[in-house]
C-alpha cells in the first residue's frame, strides 16, 4: 500500500471531517449506541469553535483548534474499536462517555459570549476544570444525567499530563479504561499529526501567552520535544495508561487490513525528522527551510 493510501486511511476523512468514520465505528462497536447524540455533539462542537453557537466566541487558538479536537475523537473511537476487536468489553455507556469527554476535553480554552478575555490563552492553565464545567452544563441542557457529568469529568482529567490517575476519586474500571483511551488518544492524535512539527511553534506561542511556557523559545521547545516523548510521553502511554495505545494496531488490521500502528509509526517519523532539524538549525529562522507544510485552519 502506497504512502498516499496510508495517509488517507490515517486521516479517516472523506468529506473534510471524520464524522462518518466516527459514527461507523461507534455503531460497529455498540449497535445500540445513540448515534443521533454523537452527531449532535459533533456539530455542536463545530459551532462552539466557529463562534456560530450563541454561547461562544470564535476560537482564536491556532494549535488547540477544532481540527485537534476532532482528531482526538477519531483516535478515541479507533482505540475503542481496537479494544472491542481484542474482545475487551466496551459498553454503550462507556463508549458514549469516552466520546463526550474527547469532544469536550479542550473546550475550556474557548471564550464565552461577552467574555472579557482577549484570547483563549488566558484559560490554558487548568483548562480541564473549565472543560468539565462546560460539559456539565451541556449534559444538563440535554438531560443526559448526573453520572455523565461525573464520569466524563474523571475521563477529561486523564488528559492532564501532570495528573496522576492513582490519586483520583474512586471510579469504576470502565471509567478507568475510558480515561486511559482518551488520555492516550490525546497524545497520539497530537504527536502523530502530519503537521505536528509545523504546529510546535504555534504551541509555544500559546503556552507563552498563557503563562505556562517552560521554554525560552519555540526552538528550545522543539529541542526538548524528543526527550519529552521518550521520558514522559512513552511512560504515560505504557505505564499510566496500561499500554492501551497498542489497540490501535488491532484497529487498523481489522478495519483496513493494515497490520501496523500508524500512529506510533508517524510519531517515530516526526521525532526522527525533528532530531534532524535540531542538529541543522541554530535559530528559529532556519525552521522555514525544513517545515514547509501549512497546517489546516480547522
């Protein structure tokens, strides 16, 4: 299979969004799941980020944008599908909560209508708590039940790289697994993205504006990214999340007859190319020579 075909499979999009694939996989995992709700949430999220929903202003963050959230949802449903094919029980309730949490996990960076903040960067620090609040309000409006808010809050907290799930309040094994899936999906979707390296300077700008940057420049962030992946990210994927990400290979094998974990392969390619860039560049102006892709706006 050529690289173009693999790229098409990886992105999982026909009409510009991954919704069709999300719905297809959700139904194949659990035929009784409420597909209308998933579709409604998907479209509502688009309205939140575009500013066409009356409660939200248009998102102005270039890294944490609608496309990122959609890619996390796609990675989430793929992991659930891989687990399902591995004969791990995935209930409709567990699947619905995992998808809701994935859709909402970064909404805390959005500005409400009338919000005095000039940018969503002001909410980057501890944005998970704000995302949880938005999901709680949404679940209440939709009459989804208090357990949705409670369990989705726990799942969203798994996406916080500084969190230790062992310290969370008691939650069931189902919610633990859903948290491991969404936490893994958040990492995989970001670092396997074909535009990941081009987006790192955008991430640095967001972090600096949000007051949480641990680096003096975008180049320094890029220099530390490879070590961050090997020393922090892999430990989280393998140990904290119980290697749940390996179910991605099962997904691609069963869905496309491609017996490979395309996410990990793409991450390895990104990290290898990043190391090459760092050895060649001494200043930020050098990056344009190596990073030529233009990330999509959404």
